[in-house]
C-alpha cells in the first residue's frame, strides 16, 4: 500500500495536506467509521477520494446534487482516476461507460444521489460491484432539524448495515444537535471517530446592514467588485429575475437562477457560472449546494437567510481557494416577519418549529451584534478564542449606548400584559396610542402607557429586534408569537444588569420607508400564520384548494376576534353550519390551544339562539342532579333531550312532562320552565 503523501503528490498534485486532512485520511483508509466536520474549502472531498485509491474495491459516494457529482467526476478523470456517476442527467453513452468500467473492475469511485437508494434493485447492484466503503457528502442532509433535510438520506444507515462496510460522513455545517442526529441515523448511535476541525473561514469578511433600499445597496456592493464572480441570494423567485435585470442594466454580467426555471436553462446557468469569469448569479437557495467554483469572491444576501446554519452554508461558497472574499447580508423587520411566518405556517411538529425559531433568533443575534461578528458566529457552533479583524464591526465598531431604560420599559409592558402580546400591541402601549385593542383590554390604564414617546414606532421595532438578538425576549409559538421574557431578562428588569444597544440601527429605522401593509396587525399575524398552516394541512389531506376550507377573510376575522367557543366561531363570516361541524374544533384548537370538547347535540345548535338556553338548562340540571337536598339518586337528561327542550321551549307543566317523561319531569320540570320563562 503506497503512502498517502505519495498519492497526494502523484495523483492530486499537492505537496502537503491542509490542516487536519491527514488524520482523517488515515482513519478512512484504515476502515474506521468517521464523521468529519470541516469548513467549506477545507478539502473534504480529498478525505474520501484519496483513501478510495488506497483501498481495494469501489468507494460509493452519496452526494445530494447532480452538478456536484459531475464536477467531482470530471476533476478526478482529469487527474487520471477512474470515477463515474449514475444520475438521471446521464446520457445513455455516459451510463454505459460507467457500467463498462464497473464490470472491468477499473472504477474506484461511484457517485450516486440518495434518491437512487429508494430503488429495490439498488442494494443488489451495490453488492455485486463490490462496494468496500461508503462516503456521505453533505451529511447534515440526514438531519430533520437541519436546513437541507433530504428524506432519502435516512436510507443510508440501512445501506451501511446491509453492506457491512465502513462509512465516512462529511459536512461543513453541523451544530451539536445535528451531529447527534448524524451519529444516530448513519452509525446507529455507535460513536464514529469524529474530527471537528473548526468552522472558521478567516479569509471571508462578514458584514450585515439594515435594509434601506435593498436594490440600491446590492447594486452599490456589486459595483465596488465589478468583474468578480459573486452570488446574490434572494427570498423569492421574482426578486432573482428583477435584481439580475437591474445588475445587467448597471453593466454587470448577471443571470438569475431558481427552481421554477426550465431544467435546461438552469443547467446552462450552472455551466456558465463554472466556466465564465466575473459572472454574478442572482438565485434562491436552490443554487449553490455543491458549487465547486473556487474563486467566488463575494456572496450577498438581499434577504435574511432562514437560519444561522443556512447563512454559514451560503457564505461558505465564497473564497474556497483561500483567497480573500466578502459577504453582505441585508435584514429588516419584514424579513423577520416572513421567516417567522414560514416557520409557523409549516407542517413541522411543534418541537421542530420551536427549534427553528431558536436558530432564527441566533441569526438575529448575529445581525444585531455589538462586537465581533466572527466571535458571535463561531460561538454559536461552540468555537471560542477566535481572532478576527475581518468583519464590519472590527473594521468600524458599532455606535452603542446604554439602552437599559428603553429595554426595561419594553420588558415592563410585556410583563404587565401577562406576556400575551406581540411587538405591535406593546409598541402602541409604549407610545400611548389609544387603539381599539388597547382600550378594550384596559391597557390605556397601565403605568407603562405612553412612557416610550422618545422613539417612534419603527425605532421601537428596532429596539425589540435588538432585544430578540440579545435573547432577552423570544416569540412563544404556543401563544402565536407573543413575546415572552427569557431568564436573561430578569436581572435587567430588576436593575441588576445593564444592556447596550446599537444606536446606528435605531437611527436608521427612523429614516426607513414605511413597511408594506399587512393583512392583520403585527399582534395577530402569528395567529393568522398558524390558522393558515392548519388550513393547508386540512386542504392537503382532503386534496382540495385551501380556499375551499376557509378563505383568507374568514381566517383574518378569526385571528382578530379569536373566538373561544363554537358559538363564537359560528358568528365568524364564512363559517356555515357544515364547516362549523367539520372544522370548528380544529381551528378552535389552534386559537385556544385545546379542542372545544362539546357534545354533538350541543354542537348542532352552536351559534343559534337556543344554544344559550341549552347551557342554562345544563347548569340547572347539574344543581338538581341529586335532588333539591343533594341526597337523592343521581338523575340527568341526555344532551339530545336538553337540546330538544331548548328548541321546543315548552311553556306548560304538561308539555314539559310529555317531553321529559314522568320521573325526570318530577325533578326538573319546574326549574326548566323557570329558565325558559327567564329567557323570554
């Protein structure tokens, strides 16, 4: 067996390993199970490609993107290594060439997508060709808590057991929780040899900016880097197209990329980006994972990413050659609302939604950081003692001030309203705005009413955003996004600790343009998102369009009026008797946190005049169940019988006796007649 250093030099043309590579290569070559977390650009692919040449048999590489596989196969063949990929993008000739090499025993690395593992014939084929090692690229895709979850990655652990061969998993993005899930799903919980070689990319400059005409900001950033390859990430497909057009008008070579494009057009963009110098691609996150272009000099986010892991993964596409690269991330209140809504309207279980909110909070903390961003970013991944000098806050320290008084006012408003409201309502209280909701809840009488007039509404939004970044407050998904204090906030509220805020982002907020008009108030927006999520789940289950369940106007009214019972729900526009029966409990459970728990006979009259009469009859019956003295044998009327009394309203003892029967009439008739008379 030849030495790894010889293969490194003779095949790959490198004189020395990058930091950490040799230990990983030695472990993989020995046949150890391995989990390696290495920064993007750290040379992960070499850590399974080189051992493949030093071991007998075929190394199976499971990789998430066709473009990534093609790039690596092309590079290996250029280096004289027999490698191939079986993908849906192959021509017949390419597939035949791969099979010929496998049958002849020449092929050393076979790349496949995880989706191919779903085929029943896959296992037999892999056994037949003599797979001796499995390498998993982008292993974080196995994590259902992660940002790039791919369900077919869950089959890899089963494949490892079936083939009984060692497995080496690689990723650049895995916090502690994700690492635990990788070990559980790929290695059956048996700890592999783990290499954690840090997350720091010291060549990448980090910068954030509050949105203030985002298109102009992106154009200005690109103009200062004209002729350099870059990526701009956008939150919507439409924005990729409009921003790419604006960049072209400004004299840049720019293309858009998103999942709705024709496959041929997407492939053309990918190929041009790999081939051309100085091209800018404006894309959704559908573009980028596996891009193996080493000289991307900058990455900009026109919209806030969805999590800190997504952010780290996306900026990691810059500067893979180790040369300096730059990033810019724009963020604003609308971004935060959108990301919250995407989480709340998703169909993930509550614990995952809570985790996603936590990841977004971590990203907000990075965006609103007061000191070194690299320190904040790497601290999230558990890495400390980092030196920076390559972020906007190290270049030009933030203008900070003692914001303790403002923060305590906000915390007091949260506490005095029992942590049941979002920022919009709390800001109305602080500003002394006598809105209908403020008056209805009596919040115009709170000591905090009107104490925050030193800031305007948008400035208070910046304060609340920074408080979230400091983890003083968090949205509570169980209360539809209402802000709750964390334990970190208690010493501040008691006056035991001080809080520094950024003056520059608060000052910028005053000059910002008005936010887009929202369908509901900020306070009601999280509940509307939750109602939409429930509507979507019901619509998907019934295979009907969402509006067939309830239209938006109906959900908006539910969010604003928050019906507590089926009777209340029956008065919401768009909720007829059938929809009340079919969906009432489900939507009440979203609004109130629990099902309505109402007898079917009572449910049938929900919202009608006899409903209140039924409830009063039920109360009287409870009082008389054991007779006037409370010592008789228990007796009740059925729910359907009570509903019949409420509907027919008998006014004479004889009529009541005929309806109830002799025994029940003896105990309840007189009291029931009194209730009916009172109801008029």
